[in-house]
C-alpha cells in the first residue's frame, strides 16, 4: 500500500482485493469503515472466500482462484470505455 490512512478516510470507494484487512489490519480498516459511515463510501471486496471484510462490504465479488488478472482487465476495460 502506498497511500496513507487519511486517504482511505477521505475515499469515495475502497477497493480491497486479495486480502482481509478487517482481520489482518483492524486498526487501519477502521478508516474504511469511518469513510463508509461518514462519507457514504462504498467498500468493494474481491476475494474467492467470504471473510470479515466481505461481510461489511457493499459489493462482494467472489472470483475463482487464478481469475484475478482477468477481473482486473475487465475493470480497466470498463473504465476506458466509460
């Protein structure tokens, strides 16, 4: 991660992929939850397993193991087309 916690607190969308910050980084994940509560930020969790981060996410996208690159390429294509 290259950004600071303040950036997450001020984010409109928090995209979590391949990790579980609710379990592994609870002190840092509180900023994502605060952004959701105060700013109406959306939390997007992309992981094959349903875990604690996915439980509080607005969007849970279960991808098959090994399909993460195809998922990211689809997001890039959508961003470029719209």
